[in-house]
């Protein structure tokens, strides 16, 4: 990932969210879920739909 563009709500996000996002994506990859169609993953103040 090279850029993060907030899609909803506030455009004012804290930089530390990038650390949490990195860890979440690492965990998804380790669990074999980092691919299209694997689902929606909610992390509280952010989420991803793959």
C-alpha cells in the first residue's frame, strides 16, 4: 500500500491508523484471507471489503 484515501466520514485520520492497518493486513495474509471475495473485515474505526 502506498496511499490511504479515507472513503467515508472524516478525512482527518490519525497517522497511527497506518500501523494498525499494516498489522491487520499482515494477519489477513497469514490467515489466507488476503484475496478478493474473502469478506468484510471490521476493525472498529476502519474496515476493508475484499
